[in-house]
């Protein structure tokens, strides 16, 4: 579903054109197989193989939607102990931007490490008018097992439009999906677009800009801002934009 949201060709629905958010990007899909024994080791080997071709393939982003594989969802522990975090450590060290979903319910304590761009969600009601957007009532936020506040940023999480893909949907032209996996996919598409438009951007710089130029969500206790791509692009088009930012996480 995330790949469809990012890559699908234009489709016409009710006189509106829907298109994947980054259809010109190249996607390498590594089946995570989350929550199965030994998955961390398999993921590590897969990532090592991909990173061998990292320069050739111009890998800039890793989208992880099941990073908390095999972890206890209530017991807080240091994120460095997580099998996915271990598997992606080399990629982080190489400056690749890891974007991950922050979780779908406040019943679970498990939230991503500070090294990842953690994406939560809000309800946009299918409208571009930002005054109509509201918080999602069960959105997780707070301190992770390392004591860092999560998430970094919010994106729409409900009723994300993709082409029909289920056999039982054969009579339909589109399907919908949601959750912070969908929110993270949208932000990954935005990141791919911005990397293509501004190739001098580093992962740290892009992450900082998206957070810095986001907007608060009124009536929300979650401190993470809503993503605002227009604000970010407007800033990047200024002549006095900075070229580098120290690795200081929000």
C-alpha cells in the first residue's frame, strides 16, 4: 500500500486526478516480515546487500513502517536494543534518512529512536484547508525508551487514496488506507521530491527544515508540527539559505 501511495500513475476519479506522491523515484522493496523470529538478522543481511549498491543507486531514504518488530509494546527499553535499529545502524551512519511510523495507538509505549524522522498523524478530513484539520484522538506521543520526545512531525493518516489492489475491490477504482505507516509514506515521498529538487541537501538538513517549517496543530497536546511542504520549499528557494546544519536533533 505504501509503494502504491508513492509510485502509482495518475488516475481520474470524480474529475480529480490522483497521482503517487513520488512516481519518478526508484523503489527497492525489502520485505520486513516484522514480528517473526530471526527477522532482525534477515533484515540486516538485506540492508547490507542494498548498501553495497548505495552510491550506484543513489539511496537517500529508508522508509520503515514496522520498525518495532518483536518488541514488547508496553515495556520501555533503550531503542538501541531493537533488532531493526541494529539492522539499520550502518545506513544511519552513512547519512541515509530513515523515516518511520510513530505508532497507531497510545496504548503502546514503543516509539522510534531520535536518529529516525518519526512521523505521527492527524486528521485532515480530506481537505486542503488547514483550519479544518484536527488531532487524531488516539495518537501516541511522548518520551521513548531513551527519554526523547517522539514524534518529530505529523502528516495526514486517514483515508489515503490509492488504486484498487484487493480482489474483492475489483468493482472499485480506488482503495483507501491509513495509520502512521501511511503518514510516513507521504513524508518519504515529500523527502524524495525535495532531495531531487535540492540535491545539496543532507539528511540532517532536510529533517531540520521539515520540522522547523511545520505548523502547530491547534488544540493538540502533541508538540510535533504538521508538515508544510510549501513553507519548506519557499525557504529553500531563498538565496541566503544555509547549506549545512550540525547534527542536533529536535
